[in-house]
């Protein structure tokens, strides 16, 4: 059995497509990977996973890479699910957990999508890839592309965090700054597809980054002994994380591996400065038009329009969750609060999640006794610009107690 993929499926109209051929989108919308879950269920059980590699590749049967191909990997270990009693208490919650994706290669959960997508690109014979990025996807694509010996072209907005520019250069990608937003960068990548001969690795414009992101849901379920939390808070940009996790829970349910009937409520969190999904959710719509004048320092959320909008909105609604906004001016507060209470390196995107969660608790709209999981999608130290430092100085030649308050 080279792989358990049964077929690919257009997310907008259900058209079936052949696996193991090069696919981008279908009808300008994303493509799902579908598996023969009956056969998988007869082949492995949750027990079979015990003793396997501590990496998302432990879920090999639920991933698209045929068994004769080696994955392109940087040893992306399972991210820890950290109980956060002190932060929980500060928020008024009795069971708060952070799933800390900042510890993955290149310091964000983007490595999950890229290990899957670059592995599949290599298996399909692709040698040159390009992508637009708000920041972390570029760093991850450059790293995994380097690992696979591929040529990587990256287009990023000129105000992309300096560390993302730096890492992409260090990993040998060809990096270009664009006077626009991620969707403007995406247009350039699309334009160059034929003339430059690259494969478009944009979020949800190929089928496999989603499969890598799906492993966040598989891992979470396994770490919770195949039970799931009452609610998940997730910072939403292009939406692969949210959509991928919902797909994971659905596949686990079909496999009969879950010890619970109750699915978690998905809370999609965006900054008030760029909130296309929250806006469409509030209006009861399934598609989200371009959000005007998008701005937020949480660069991963600076995505004014997403091809997977309907997939996100379907998942959020099916889960009974909501798409909400957090305050831009609360970001540094939540980064320092989580950092100082729990030692967790919180990205600005996840700071927005804490602001949304805090608002729900204060309005009495969430059960504070239930287990709640917040995803920390990246590392604080990748965002130097977010918190300008003004540290006090002490003179080496003056007695220290004279220079300090008490
Ligand atoms: C890309 C990114 C997001 C948004 O992720 P999606 O799953 O594409 O919605 C959130 N946080 C960080 C740190 C990111 O890099």
C-alpha cells in the first residue's frame, strides 16, 4: 500500500481528482485530500502509534506521502501541550492549556505545512517553488526547500518582520519585498507560474500544506488521550490551521478513535485591524470579501482575503464556535502576561486569542470550568518590532543600591 489516499476532492463542488498528479486549485478554490479511512482503520489503531517517532510523521497513514518516499523533515517534534494554571487563574479559567507551536523548526507552526508540502512537491518531481508570505511561511518554505535542494522564491510585504526577512535569506531563498499586502504578493506568484516555471506554494492553493497543519488536531487528540477540549482558540489568517484541525477531528471520528462525541467549539481570532472572517461570520455569510485597509502588527493575521474563507466559516459554524476580534492595543499586554506568568514565548497572533478569550470570560459567554486550548502558533522573539525596548541603565562605577528604587 503506497499511500492511503483514495482521491482528491474539490472543496467547492466535490469534483474528484486523481492523486499523485500535480494539482493547484480546482475552480479557483482549494482541494481536499481524501483517505480510505476504512482501510486505515483496519491497518492501525491508536496503540500502533506508541513508540513511533516523536514527530508529525508518526501519523504517516493519515498523510499523503506514499510510503516509498522519505519525508523532507527537520525533526518537527510533537509540540508540548502545556497546562497554564497561573495564566488560567489570571483569566478566571480552571483548565487552560497552551499548545506551544513556537518550539517547532523555524519557530512557528508553518513548519508542519511545509514538511508535508515540500515532501509532496519533491515526490511529484517539482524543483522550483514560489510563495507569498506574511512572514513565517516564507521562513519555513525556505528551510524545507533548502533541505530538499529546491529553488525557493519568496514575495513578502515590505513591512514583514525583519526576522522573517533574515531567516528566508539565511536559508538561501530568493527573497523580494513588495509594496503591498500578502494578496498583492500572491498575484505576482500567480503571474510568474508559466513564465518563471515555479509551483505555487501559497496557502490552500495546493492540497498538502493543509494536511501537515491537520496534524495539530491529531497530536492534540493523542495528547489528551483521544478526548478533546471544550473550546479551541486559534489565530486565523489564511485558515489552514483551523480547517486542518477540523478535518483531523472528522477523520478521527470516522476512524472511531475518539473517546468523546462532543467536538470542540472553534474560536477563530483575528485582530480588529484585519478581520475578514469575523466580519463575514457576524453577517451570516459563507464568503468573505477583501477587508479594507488591513493593518495589524500580528503579521500572520495580516491576510485581508482568503481562498479558504468558506471552509473556515463552515468549520466554525459546524463546531458551534465563533469568529471574533481582539484589540490591537492589547497585544503587548498579553505577550508579557503569558510570558511572565508561564514562561511561554507568545506570538502577537496568539496575544489576540487571549484578548478574545478574556472578553468571553468577562461577558460570561464561556464555561470557565471546562478544558480550553489556545494555540501559540509562533515565537515572540520573531517579532522584534512589536515591543520597542527601553531598558533602564545602571552605571558600573556607582553603588547599585544608590541607583535602584527599593
Ligand atoms: C500564518 C500564521 C497564522 C495564521 O495561520 P493560518 O492557519 O494560515 O490561519 C497565525 N499565527 C502565526 C504566528 C502565523 O505565522
